[in-house]
């Protein structure tokens, strides 16, 4: 049986940004109406879907799949923070997210924002 988490409660907001945020990277607030790419250990508010011409479309709700570094997070509620390389890592100081799927072969975790 196939499964899909796409389309669940999707919420995308447009923020100001510089144009060096890669698509799929976790982002944090850097000022009023503005986001930037996360550094290592940062808590993230969403995931950049697009970034161009000074604007970023950021998923702030819904299911997203992100690469992880370090130890594989477990399915269920897990604390995550940005790893500074465009992905996430398990972190006691991170925010708690519901991890729906962990793909250890691909090094990816699907979470609910």
C-alpha cells in the first residue's frame, strides 16, 4: 500500500529574503517579515520552497521532507534543529516536531511543521 503526506494542511507564506536560500532549506526569522537560512543549531520556523527576487515562499504548515545529519531521528515526536547545511539534526535544544517517516537509506525525515 502506498502512502502520501503531500497536501496535508499546507500553509505557505511569502517573506522578504536575500536570494541565497536554497530550496528545501530550513529558515528562521531574521527581522520583520524577513527570513534567512538557518545556521547550525538554529530553531527553524519553516522550509523555503522558493527564493528569488528578494522573496521566499516558505512552508510554515504541512508535511515536509528534509535531509538529516547525525543520528537518524526516530518516528514520533522528536526535537530537531537546523544543521547549518540545509537539513536538520536531532537536538535537545530544538523544537519538537512529529516525524511521520524516517528514510535512513536516503537520510531524510518527513515532519509536520
